[in-house]
């Protein structure tokens, strides 16, 4: 019996033959796949056996990962273990136990295993667990000992979420400092905090710091560690565990939405977030606007049709770096873009300030109680000139 699910998750239907269609417009036993490109991708007609929400609830499963993000135990809605998996260091399955026919392809690191090829898909590359290597070259291969290795041959301590490299930065005590101009994803860099500046170039970060895989732990020469080595080992573990958790942050992809910002305000404890300047929509600001100011151009996006940027950041300082190519820096020289705090400005008698404060009060009501946090940026953004950017009825505020 084959189940075909509705993306609305309200019901499903059973059919006697498997579906081998190429897209959502094919048909199986009188059940029509419709609505390509719309919200509902699948529609069922007569001939199936409809199931209610209660039956669907019983088919939910929960993944319990180990320290590398691998599926270790999977439980059902009643908290019963339905699958248990253990792995050898380079991902081959050592033990697989399950008490029903249901199975999952999401195993080591939570990545999908293709049963036909036996390969894991990592976004940038495919990985072969039997040979313990990637099948294609690392996009950042010039920085590694071999372009095909996985996690510097140390899969117990490291993960490689995307199959390529980027670098969060930590101080020599294991405290998280921020990012270079590449963001949060990938292997960590350790450096003296006095040498760090938010958004610094990747090359400068490497020259002033040490990759976590090259971090030395001092041995006593007798198979143990010196006191300094014990501290270094603790720092190593602290950095590694923190970096493994970065993928759960809202800024991991470099982009921040309003709902993510509000959730972090409520639950982030005041810790800063880091966003990619290139992903922030700067419409309706143009190159000509920024070129008028030598010390940085401040623009309030709140009262424009660019509500996405306005509701998250409000006003942004934009500094011209390269007029010919339209390259600009967002925020101040230290990378601070904004403080998410719902502050009310003193009245200056203008309608603009009054509307701004009303919007801030509404935003605070929606967000609820929380802790203000700073938003830092990395990388640069690019502006277009008036000659190539035109959108009717777009208000541009002074």
C-alpha cells in the first residue's frame, strides 16, 4: 500500500500502485496531482482512503542527535524508541535497530543518505562513508592538506555542515568573538582578542589566528597533558561544542527576518547576532544618495515600502567604499549595525518622529518581553545608481 501526502498535512490517501510521476501534474489511479507553483501541491480525488488529523499525529517522529548532529535515537509521539543507530568514526553504520518498517534516510550529521549509491549529500559535495572521502574537491582546497578529506581526518571532534569552509572566531580562552567577512559557517579560528575586529578579511583573520584543526595541546611527553595542555584541551572542547551549535542560530545563513529577531529578543539572552550585508535589501537608497555624504549616510527604512528592512533594522548607516563599483559598508567601523531594543525617541514635534515612535510601541507589543541585543554585520553591500534603479511611488526620505 502506498501513501500520498498532502502538503497541507491535513490528510493522506492510500493507493494500490506506486507513484512514478515526474512532477506534480502527473496522475495515479484517478488521483490528480495539481496546482504546480501554488500553495497546495497535491489534491486527491475518489478511490483513496482519507485519514484524519489524529492518524497523522501518530506518524510524527522525533530525532535525538549525538554531539555531531547524527541521528542516534528516533522516538514516536508516545516517546517510544522506534530506531537506534550507532556509527563508526567515518560514518558507516555500526548498529541499526528498529521496531517497525518505518525508516529514515537522515543519519550521520543529520544528512541524507542515498540508499542506491550509499553517499551522503552535503550541499557542496557528496561523501562516501566506506572510503572516508568526499567525491569532489573541497571548494576551499588550497587551505587543507588534501582536497578530498573530511574534517581534517578528525570526525570525532569536527563536523563539516556544507562540505566547504568559513570561519567563526574565538579568543584564546574559548570565548566567541564574532566573524570575519565570511560569516558563521565552518571551522573556527582562534586569536588574541586584541587582534580581532568584526568583519575583518578572511586572509587577515588567518594570518593573525590559528585554525582549530591546527590548535596545539601541550603534552607532557609521557602520554598525558601538562597543566597548560589540560587548559588548552578544555578551550578546544569549548570552542568545538559552541561552533557545533551555530547552525541552530537564526543568523547562521547571514539573513535575519522579523520573526527571528523577535524570537531572539525573547530567548537570546542579549547575545549579539551577525548578518551578511550583501543580503540586506537597501531599496530605495541609491548610489547618488550615499555619495552626498562623506561621513556616512543615515537612512530610515521604516517609513518606506521596504518593510522587511525597516521593521528589523530601522535606520542604517551607509558608507561609500568604492564609488565606481557601488560598494558600501553598513554600520559603524566596528561592524555594529543596530541595537534591537525598541527605544522611544524624544518628541521633536515632527510627524515623522511621532509615526516612528508609534511603530516602535507596536513592535514592542508584538515582540513581548525580552532582552535587547546588538546586530553586527560582515562583508559589504552594493548599491545601484538612479539610472538603473527605478521603482514608481517609492518614497525616499531625507
